[in-house]
C-alpha cells in the first residue's frame, strides 16, 4: 500500500501534476455562471422545491467582521459600526425572508428546512438581541422544531463562554470555529491572534455537553507554516478533539483579494512542494488518530453524522464541506450568498448592497448570476464530486442511473486519463475508477478531466516521471 509520505519523494510527480483545478464546490464553477436566468426560472424551481417537500438547508449570510484577516476570500464588510447589522437585517434581509414567505404562500405549503446555517463574515457580529430578532423573523419560514441541525460560525476572539450557552438556548446544536492555525507567528502574519487557550477555555465540559458537533476550520499554505508548526497545530487540534476538521488549502488570488499581499510583508508563502508537505503532514497526523477522512480535505470522528453518512455512501460535498447529504438543496439568503435549488439550478445574490436591496424592495430575487444545468452537466457534477468525496467512481452506477454507456459517453475523457493511469494515480477495479493513496492528492485534478467547461492539458506534459 502506498502511503501519503511517498508522494514527497518524487518531485517530478508533484511538478507534473501541479496544475490548477477548481475545488468543485459547484459544477460548473461560478466563473461560468451568467445573468441569463429569469425571475420565473428561480421562482418556479423554488415552488417545486416546496411542493415536493425537498429536505433543504437555509443559509443566512451575515457579511460583517470587525477585523480583516489577510487570508480571507469571503465576501465581507470590515466595520466597527455595530448598528450596521440591525440596518442590514431590517432593511434588506427581512425583505428577502418576506419574499421567500410569499413564494411559499403561492404553493399553500412551507419550505421543508431540515438545517439552518448562520455564516459570514461572522455571525458573532450580531449581539444576542439581534440574533433573537433574526431568529424570530425566520420563524415565518422555518419550523425550528423540525430541524436536524442548526449551525453558527464562531469567531472565538469575539465571544465569551456565556455567548455559546446563549446559542444553545436558541436551539443551536453545532458550532464551527475559525481556527486556521495555532502558531503565534502564523497568526501574526494573517492578522488573527487567537491562542489555543482561547478556544480551550470556550470549549468547557458544559459547552461540549450542549452541542452535538464542533467543527474546526484550518488552512494549509499560510505564511510562516512549516512542518514543525503544522505538526504542533494538528497535535493541539487532536487534543481539543473537535468532531469535525476542515483542512483546506489557502486560496491565494491577490488580483481579486489584494489585501492577501499583506500576508507577505515579513515572510513568503510556502511554495508548491512545501504546501504539499504541510498537507501530507496534517493528513497523516489526523489519519493516525481517531479521525475518519470524509473527503479530500475533511475529517470527522467515527461517531459524527458525516462519518456515518460516508460509510453509507450518502455523504456530499458542498460549500459547507463534507455533509451528511440530507440537504443537497441550499436556499441562501443575504448579500452575495448563493443557492443550489433542486437538481439543476444555481443562483447568486448581488454583492453590492444597493443592488441587493433595490431588487428586494421591488419584490424581485436579487440575482447577480446563475446557471441551469442540463443532463450532461448533472452527470459530470456527480462524477467530479465522487472523486472528491469517495476517491473513486462506479461506472456501473452511472450507467444505470443515467441510462448511458460510460465508456462510450466519456471516451474522450477516459483517453485524457492515460497519464494518470500510467503514473499510478488511478487504477481500474470491478468497473470502478479508483484513486491510489498518492492519487488522492490530485482528486480534484482527476475529476477536472470530466469538466466540459475548461480546456487544456491537466498535466505538465514536458515533465517526465
């Protein structure tokens, strides 16, 4: 059996497959979406979602933070003006809730929300009264007694122990902590000082007893990270024992996020080999503990719902990481948020506050861009997500589900995988394409061979392994 460490012994292999691939949270990637959707395209599918009583997640975007983290690629507004949150809620967010309420009223039914997720920015920007006010408004479209999960993202620098207990009184049962890294120097470089003791003090025995799941978000590829520092961080994570761990690569794109350049005022970012070394180190440590790998960069303890869903073949990867797969439809409200409605529609709200609010004041979906998937894209999305979550593809299952002959339908794509086979990154077994242990590091790249929206080689062909 090939171990993760072997990949670090072959620099040419790393260079050959050092080709950018989307993370495939959605397919096609948002960069291909357009403004061609009509209001009725969206509203008709929302009505169908309600009529069919599809299990759905409601995502609520709170786009405010008090301090800019230099790694951040989220849509957020940095402000110390706390009054802005109440204004945003009452003048914009509440209008969007009213719009969804009116669409549901047309069907004579209610949304079948099974999960609610408050994200940002930072939901901890809201004080307790604002949180209760928002939840009270959401009662108009959400039956909170019907939920299986209610999650809130936590900025540990902005909350006290009693705030976490307050969330519990409001029905919250999952907390997701923005950790990123525990090394003091790394935290300094990314402008996010939060010693591990800060989180340790928050996660008391009482707090842990009241929440069924705790998640830590970590980043690989931050300035100042070394094998030694990432080892120390992961050791601390294992000691703190969150139920889930998200271990993502830093997405560095200063053309769109110029503030990211501030990370490198005192040091450089790890290069492509160092990033892989950091990732391998973290994966090996988590895998050697009790954690189950639930996708490319996600881990969960065996008792966690995601681990159980993975073992049943029901886990699903989306913008919230590895999920149980119960709510693959996501209705997202708030500025810049984007929704996945049913099997075939994506749409994203406006980024700019004035456009977002103007559309809502006129009773319209605040549509920035979106996409309707055809059957071909739906098949390709499933293939790509299977590689990313399960590291394999069952061709027989695809044939039966979509009534196609996989080898004929994807003849071109299978030919493009020749080098991946030759270099031992994938192999065939019982009509399945399976990634090797080394191949798992390139799961998104392997899947990208089935992406019909991109062109060009998925390898650096001038490099021999």
